[in-house]
């Protein structure tokens, strides 16, 4: 297998057009390749600047999870810290976790940030939403979002080899329309392998907001799971002030 290490978007496009298979830390595909055969070419974006951004409003797909620090919102930072072991986090990348993993541990956090994705295709670079990225397995270059007023991530304790633990992410954003501004709560829950999302304006009191959220977005959650969501969302709303 020939590993391509482009240093620019243009070079990465060329290798992609030649059939190179995108790979990050290979934590998810190495065993499959050993069993089913290695591709002729693989490509890592580890040296492409656009795939290595790390800041308060952007995160590159080639960034390994262990590098994600307080330059990004807490909801993403805590999600990255909850993935696997230290050895896994030192190899696994943002792009691999979001696009290549069945668990997609970073996805709830990215969704509540209302993140947009920059993707690389053989004929160019463009921006799209995460739904399209996941459905079509695009090659992710980076994520971009607006800074939230408050956000947090919660992962239920789980057992090695057991079912995927419940994950809850929530964020409060300030939105502007003309001269008026308002606040909106976004919540994403990973229940098993499914990720459910909800969004409600923060116009009502906390109890009414929670009732609306429960009935509109999370009616299928078990009472125990909803209690975790309720507790987590209440804390985020309090942090937003």
C-alpha cells in the first residue's frame, strides 16, 4: 500500500481523483484491511493546513482527538476526551470519528454547535451540512461553527464491550434577526447507535421548554434516559444565564 501525504488541498484532490482511500489514524480500518486486503493507495490529510485548524470556531478533520483542548468549546473538548483510551485518542482523528465510526462520539457535540462542514471532492472544495457528509461519506476537511453562549457534554458510564452509552450534548446560541435577538437551545442525544436532535427557542420557562423538547424531539427515549437529558439541559440553561 502506498501512503500519500499531500501538503495542499490541490495535491489532495489529485490523489483523491487517482483513487486514494482517505485514512486518518487507521484505528477503525486497519483490522478490516488486514482481513480483506489493503488498498493500492491511502491518503492522510495530516500535512494539509486546512485539515489541521484548531480554534474557537473551527476544527480540522486531521486533528487527532488528543490535541483538542480549550481552544474549542467545552462540548467538543469533553466529547473528544471521552473517546476510547489515551492510545486511541493519540491516533484517532476528527474526520475518522465523525465519518468512519459507527459510534460517532463527536457528532452530538458538532450538531448542537450547528456546525457546517467543509468537504474535499475531486473537483473542488465546498461547504455543506453534517447530514450530507454522513449520508454520502464525504472527505471532511474541517468543521466551522458560531461560538455558543453555553454548552456541555455528558456521557453515561459504560462497560467495555457493552452497548453504546447514552450521550447528551446541549448548547444555547444567541440568534439575531434584524435588530431583534433571541436565544435557542439545541440538544442532541446518542441513544444506542441513533442520534436524535431537538431545537427550541428559549422563550418559555425551563419546565415548559423541557416539556416542549420532550414531546417534539425525544418521545422515544426511556424515562431514565430522559431524566439524564433533563438534568443535563437544565444545567446548560443555568450556565447561559
